[in-house]
């Protein structure tokens, strides 16, 4: 299940196919004309006299991150050819102005050449976690900075998978050195526990209050392990199957189940507690199996999705006409079709197309929200910003972002997009 990777930066990601419903040509033309009129009417409307909006200066090759009360850019140093960069902190705009205010840096700090910043995450007590990886070696690192000054507090190998109020779980990513999974104290980086990581993937079971309940590891040797997050001890271990092929086993948490894909075709459902097998089924070219509302969704390497019953593993429906699933509700899903980024609402239980929303570009998001933002370009104007949810209701157009060219992201009631001149535009969402 993809949440639109930002760089998010969390890190280094159907029986009968839902064919489009045929509509009479006259009705199709009328709908297109009405939609175009509504779009251009909104696009031509003057923006409010006072709104919270700003410009963050940038260059080609720059990245931007929204993080609580601050905005960060990673920009190449002008006039330098060795790849040197710097991380620059800006304050979040908080006052309405008639024209966009140009934000002034609070502080800046160097970023080494060949280093990519993947994530900027605020943490308690005025901290900021910056996750990086070397492009040349793949070595990953997390740095804690003082969000007020940019001063470094600590630096440890690995990228944080999850942060809790007082601790963080990190894993390293390297092709040349042994990888490690470790839990650290968030304030001091003191190691609480660690373990060697020979893993195809790592997934988590979190409690309703956001706390971490279990860590599930699928090893390259074909073993599945359930790790206690407080102590790092192995609660449950399932040995590899006799016919295991090294490197072809992955596991994901879906509620109280661990779904394991073996050899890209066999899907096995196990209980998180005890790793007791519930069922096994075959899904050709499966790449993942994750929770999909009350059901399970299996992504297919050949393209498309197969939806399974979590109680039995039986196929509910299958579609090769889905490029990605953007958001899941209790009854429907928002999906992206491969033709021109068309977004559709699909009935989760049957695979039937409920609503066709037309072509939109997704606005990247940092975490789960019950709705998604989408944009559509209007030449010589900018982009129209709209909101979609899985109810099947039409896209709700909520704003026009002048001079925006795309590459948009959203977090904490802010939307940021690359402007046509290369800078970044920042807008606070309407109340």
C-alpha cells in the first residue's frame, strides 16, 4: 500500500477487472465542458486579498521538507562544483499578506557532498531528526539537530523507522557492511538494544495510541521473527520453508496477521502472536500484501492489484487497470489508473468503479490522512488544488495556487509546490 513516497521520506515505495463504464458520447462531452467551465471559473478568480502564503528561494536540484513550525530546503551551494550542499531552516509563515512574503533563513548547516537528505522530522524538546544516505556507498545516518539553532546534538548510523516520545527505532542500509536494527534513547542516542539485521524487510505493529507493539522481520535466510520492541528479544520465530529461495521472502503486518510472500507467488498468513499459519494461497508475481480496509491488497509485479479475504485468503477481485492505491476507506478505495493519472473510486468489496474523477496529480503526503489532495495544471495560471476522499464524492476544488508548476506536497495544513521559476511556493490551506 503506497502512501506516496516523498522522499517522504520514511525511506529508502483485483475478479473482474473494473473496466470504465461506457457513457454516451453526448453525455461525455457535456460533462467535460461543464468541468472545464467550473475549472476555469475558479482558476480565473482573484486570490483573497489577505492569505498566508510565502516563497522559499531555491535552485534546480533543491529539495524541500515541511516539518511542524519550520520549512527546510537542501540546496546546492552556488558556484561550487564538488556537490557541496546546505540545509537551510525557514520559519513557517503565520501572517496573512496581499503578496507572498519571501521567507528569511533562521539558520543553515552544511550537508556533505554525495549525501541525500531523505527526511526532516520534528521530535519532542525542540529536536529535529535529519535522515541521510550517501549516494556513493549507500551508508545511512540520522542526525539530531537543535531546531532553534541547527546545532548538532548527536549522530548515529541508520534511518529512523519510527519515533516514539522517548525513543526511536533505526535500521542501517548498506551493501558493504553488516546491517543493524537498533533502538536508541531519543534525547541522547544511547543504545537501548541492537541486533544484526539480515532482512528482506521490517514492518511494525502499532497500538491504537501510537505505541509500538511488535517488530516483524523477514530475513534473507527465509525466517520470520517477531521482536519485542522494549527489549529487542525474539518473541516468536518461524524457520524458513524447505523450498525457500534466498532473498524471495518478505513480510508485512496487517492487523493481527503477518502476510508473507514467498518466491513471488505463495502468500501465507500467520498470526502476529505465535506465528501460527491461518491460510496459504497463490498470487502470481505478488510483491506485497498489506491491509486494505477490512480486506487485504496484494500488489502485482506485472501491474495491478489482487484483493483477498483476510479470513481465508480467497480472491475477491483482481484488476490490472490499477497503477497504485492512494487511499483506503472502509467501503471504497481511491486508485490511480495508468492512463494519464486518472483517479477513480472503486468499491472495495467488488472492484466496481463507483466514480471517475478524471486526471489529477497527487500531492505527496508525509503520513496517513483520511483524504488526499490533488492538483491540476491551468496554463499561465498555476494549479487548481482539490480534495478527494474514498466516499465516491467528486473532487472538491478548494484553492488556486498561482504560478505553481507541480511537484507538490502537504503537511500540517500547508501545501508546498515548485514554482515555474524554480523557487518553492508555500500556502496555508483555507480554514
